C-alpha cells in the first residue's frame, strides 16, 4: 500500500457486542420471541420467529481485539461497523423490535467507544415506521453517524415480506434524507430457495441478488428520485447494480409512465470496494465516479476481502483517487 497521511477507513465491517448472550438472558421478559442458546460447539445461536434454525454467531465478530489485529495487519486505522445482518430482527413484533434495536444500539455504541478505532452504525426497527423514526432520532442524539438496514423489512399485515419502497416507510426515508444520514444497505438473503443452498451460493450470488432487487424497487418506485439528499452505501460493490444499469434504464424506457427513471436516483448511491478484482473496481469507478467509492472489507466473514487495500493498489488511477477511496470519501459521507 502506498503511504498516506490520511486515516485509512474500512467502511464495511461488522461487530456484535460480545455480551449479547448475557444481555438476552436478562431481557427474556421483554424479548420473548428471541431464543438464544449456547450450542455444543460453545457458540451463541440466536433464533427469531422466522429464523428458527439460525447460524452460530461467528466468534470473530464478537471480538474487538481480533478486529484491531486485522486492522493493524491491513493498514486500516478505523472501521465503520454494523451489526451482523442475521440479527436485524425485522420479524419481531413491533414492541420487541423497538426494544431489540435500542438494546443493540446502546451496546454497540459502548463497544465502539471502548475500541477507539470504530464508528458504529445504528440498526432500526423497520417493522414499525414510527418506532424506526424514533430510534433514528435517539441514535443521532447519541452521536451515531449513520444507520444500517436490510433489503426488506419483515412481514406486512398480510404476512408477506414488505419491501423498502413500501408507502408506509415514506416518513423514515424523509427523515433520513432531511438529515442526510448515511444508510448502509446490507443484504440478508435468508431464503428457502433450494437451488441457492449449495456451493456457497448465498454469498456468491444470493446476497448480490438481494441488493439488486431492493435497489431496483427503490429506483423504479421513485423513492430515491423523491429524496435526492439520501445517501445510501451499497456493499459488495453494489451487487450487480452497476453492471445491470443499462438494463434498468432500458426497462424504464419500455415502461413509460409506469417506472421512474433510474438515472434520477443514481446520485443517492455510494459503493464499497468489495469486488476483489481491479478490473471490476476500475469499472465501478467509471460508473459511480471516484468520489462515491469507499474502501471496504466485509470483515470478519470468510468471503470478506482479506487484503482490502490490495485491490486499490492495483488500480490504474492517480494517488489522489486512491487516497479518496481509502479515506476522503468515507470521511465526507459519514461526516468524520
């Protein structure tokens, strides 16, 4: 990595408060729909109403010290950390969802402060718009610099999965835009589709597909064009969105009057560098502009970029562009 005097910021990383299991045991009366347990492997499992067979919480995501070791090894000064997407809890009843989000946010903020090298992202109870707006305001008052959300928001009144373009979320999108709160959109991809279960496909194609669908709905509904001050960071290089942009444009042309112009929402989107290959990142820079691409790692999951600075070093760009990707763009987006 070329030397730089600017702090290197990893804008896509994760942390789970290490005392989460203890906190859940204490909060059983307030969170009866969550079932935590310690497995025979010694790992924490957290079951939700529609996630009854959860994956174990990865031990590394529970450790500040291991995060610091990764940062030191990779020349990263600061990580922007959000909760593990499996823990969003959008399927909880509204009152439990609100309590769960506030508990997570209080604990994560403590962890980030104790680290001294982390910037925490708040989670919101999207199943209840009023509660989400209330928690947003509370977290901004606590000093949070941004939020992280999933690509869909739990079941609606008919039991169907509600989407980010749902009319009821208008108040939240307005609040996020009015205060220019950065939103990290992180896919979950908790799917029952049989053909995606094998070969590691949930990570390779499932999560990018989840991002594609969520972003396309926000674009075509006009939600993003309606709020040009929104600031949404798409992880994993935006999934397939940059590469599919021509198809998104063409679809709007053949559906005049039915679909909003996706170009009207493009200015609300930022992207991370978790694409692994310099050719892909070079294309992303040409598509989004050098001021809207941020260094990311997806630490600490196995499919993360284990050497996030390397793909930036391999770009054919001026040093000023590398510095913007590694530091300046994140500082601008998150107000650091």
